[in-house]
C-alpha cells in the first residue's frame, strides 16, 4: 500500500468494495465542489480507474438539498440502468436508511476529497476492515459489560443488545468501512463528556446545525434517554434550547438516545480544523478511533444531534480494547488473523493517524491555515 495514492484508493473502492467487474455499468452521483463538501477530484480518479477496469461509466450531478433530500424520477431511471451506484454526494448519506432500488450495489463514500482518498483511509484494503467490523460486532454481541470512559470525565456503562441482522444496519455499502454496527443505547447509563459542542448527524440539515459551548458540558444518559445536562448554567440552557428547537422542528422524540459507536479506522485522519467546516468534520472524522459518537434526538438512526467524545477508553468484559483513543485491535477476538492476511492494514494500525481536527482536550486546533492541506 502506498500513501498519497488516489488511484489506489479508487481501485480499492471499485474492486474491493463495489466488487466491480469488466462490463459493469457504474453511475457516479456527484455533488459539485461548490457546496464545500466533496471535491471534484475524487470523481475524476474513480472514473479513470473504472475506465481502466473496463466499466461503463456515467456521471450525474445530484446537487445538495439540505431540507428535502429525495430521489427524483429521472435519477431513479438512471439508477435502474446501472449495476453500481456510487454516491459522491451527501444525498447518499441522507437517504441511506431509505428505500433504494433493489439489486444494485450502492456505495456511499466518506473519502470526500483527494487527500482522504489518497491516504491510508482510502487505501487500506476494504475487505480487511469489513472483517474487523464483523469481529468487533461479535465481540460486543457476546459482551455482558461494556464500560466507556475518557480523561474529561465520561463514565457510561451497560450491556450491548446488538441487532446483527440485515435490518439492524443500512444495506448501503460504506467506503471506507470505518465503524462497527452501532450499539443500542437502551441498556446504557452514565455521563458523556462532550468535546466542546453539539452537532448534527448528517441525516437532515437545519439552521444552527452546530452549537459551541464555552466550557465543559456533560450529557446525562439513563437507559437510553437524555436525562439532562451538567455544566455551567449558560451552556446547559443553550443545550436544552437546542434540543427543544430541533425536536420541535422535526416533531421527534427529544430525549431518545438511539445508539453509539467508535471509529475503527486508524487511517481516518482529519488534518483540517473543525471550525473551518463543522459539517464536513461530522461526516468524516467519526471513523477515527479517537472519536466516540452517540446518535440522539429522534427514535431512529442516526437521530438529528450527535454527542462526540474524544479519546475514549472502552473496556469489554474487563478487557480494555480502546485505550485513550488507541484501538488495540489485537485484543479483539479473531482480529489478529485478519491483520496477518492484510499486512498493509497492520501497518496502518501500527502507525495511526491521530489528526482529528481537535486537540487532545477537545478544543479547536491552532493550525497554520497557510500550511494545511486543501479541501478542494
């Protein structure tokens, strides 16, 4: 595996994730770079790799509709004429829990720009991470006690009651594979140290999508319900008003906490400051093992407001698998043989990308903007 290899990332997406073969019809549903989220270079790299592999390639512009995402009749006709549908657009993420045309290989890409596609995030063999996801899923499914902590004061405990059936997760393929199946929150209680803000989940977009706090705030969790916030009075008032507004706007269960997951892809670096594009951060950085993410506000996945905590430690039946944001993958039953089969992925775990757009305390990084990688 070579880093700075966008063509390699594109081949990984097509051959190892989409299982593309010569003669397949590929439709790339693209969101233009003018929306500030995806760049245009990823589509170019994927189209070039697809043509080299003998695929029939079509590209269509689906734009971005933050309020009412939907599949138009024309787009559905284009879907029907394709074997593989690749979303380089937020529409795919917005619609991932909705009905999609059957019999298609549908992929949502979280490698949203050339930098991510070319990195270990894009190049780490897809099959290895699907195998690791499965191993982690079964670890949680067998667990009787899971304890989540962090240096900022998180202390959450419970027993996972996993749903590993097909209906328990979206059928759309994610590229790269960067999380395990979300753990239902209804058996978990405690407090979560929020890393300086609340932000949306990418399900729907709304005014005030991102809310910053002035100081440390804790979200209180009781058997899968938001039981309140703890922290300075002004921050607690802001948090409650935010939940009231979002729940009221969409007519959803304000205090429902659906599920949680941590990142499993140590190649998922985020070298840009979050305050440059909070929506982009929320849609990509969560795959890094340094971030643990709760789905809240709405009795469905992924809800409308996420809680994010930094550098989690996750102890599963007495074994610390995540430790201060480091995923000790060798402590997951069955994972070692996967790394032996994919030495490129073993290298990524040995040299993780720790950049997440936040400093270790969860505040915005002081990054020299003149030196940072470009988003587009």
